[in-house]
């Protein structure tokens, strides 16, 4: 515990004499700053992707859970009568806020993405659709199906379960994929900083030997590497996070037409989440450099 506290205090205060053991510039410095910045930029996008898919899953679940569709499949001369009977039945069913038969134009708009705008809907035997909006705790699905079977034999109730569950499950998996990407980014950052620290230690082997000859302990030498590389990682991650947040800020805002592709930005308090990336990068660099420094110094002794 005392050793860790000493590391933290030295990280804040610094030690000019110990810092001479670490080159202030050069390949390892550029590699650490660039790696931290690039990984922080990727982490911002991965975080935005994960939060966007979470919002999308919640929206899909909420929208599809509150709506159902009734499909009237009957001979052409009976469609109107069965549609009117179904609407009257639905309007008197507890748990249903409204029931409305879609117009031919609305049904054509639903089919247009698949069949184009010139679909002759009037000449095709397309079932009549009735939109059902639920309220409160919803309706008794089993009871409604029984009533429909008795009074409107051509009606088929679709509660959107088979559509809702796969979509929500896919969005949830995408969210987990985004979180897994953030973990992999953290591990990659630790690996790259470890390699940079080991390269710096190897390049300063002669300086380290001299420090040991004058009585410097390994913990004293490692402290300089930990501080320098931690601050480099913090600086690079701060720049990468700022660039990433700026890029997210200029993305198109979410709307009904663009859906997921225009909803990748942060919303509300979610803008605070990327601010945790630079401190986390510094913690990763601290742990990776400390382990690499003590291990390399032990091997050189």
C-alpha cells in the first residue's frame, strides 16, 4: 500500500532527477501519445455506437410493444363488412386505446420499399390492415383472439412479438459488441504502452546501470518511467477524446427518417461518458508501465 501511494504522489509531484532516466522525446514518446490518442478516438466512437444501439433497442421495444396489427383476409365483397365489425369489436375491448383501418394509400406506402411506387394495389388481393394502439396494461390477447374467431373469421391478430424479439436481441448484441470493442481498445493500449516502456528501458540501460551504482533503487527508477508514460497517455487520450467528441457533435442529429444512422451521437448526460476515457487511459498506462518497468528492471539486474 505504501509503495502504491508513493507511485501516486510521484506521479503528481514528479522528480526531475529521476525523469532524466526517461527520454523526453523520441520514438517511444511519439508512439505513446499517438497510440493513446488513436485508441481514445476509437473508444469514443465505440461508446457512441454502444449507447446508440441501447437507445434503439429501447425505442423498438417500446414502440412495438404498444402496437398490434389485425389483418383481414376475406373475399373482396366481405372485406368492408368484416373490417367494420373488427373495428367495432376492438373499440369495445378493454386495453385498446384506438383501432383504425389503414387507407389504401397507407398500405401502398408500406409496400413501396419492396415493390416500388407503381404497385397496382387496387387490383391485388391485399389483406386489409387495422392498426391497434394499446393502453394501460394492454388487452387480453387470448380473449380477443377467441372473440375475433367467433365474430370476424377472416381476422388474424399479430402482436409483433416475432418482429420485436429478434430486433431487440440484435440491438442488444450490437451494444455488447460495442462494449467488447472498448475492452479490446483498452487491452491494445496497454500492450502498446508496455512495448514502448520496455523499449525506453532497453534504450536507457546504461543510464539505469549508473543510477544503480550510485544507490538508486528499482522503485525509484521505475517511478520516472511510470510518471512520464502516464502523462503521455493522458495527453494523447485527452486530444483523441476531444477530436472524437467534436466529430460526434457534427454528425447529423437523430430524426424519424434517418433512424439509427442519424442517431449515433450522444444525448443528454451521455456526453459526460467520454470524459472518463482520458483518466481511464492514464490508469491503464500507469498499471502497464509499472508492471513493465519493474519486470524489465528485475531482468536487467
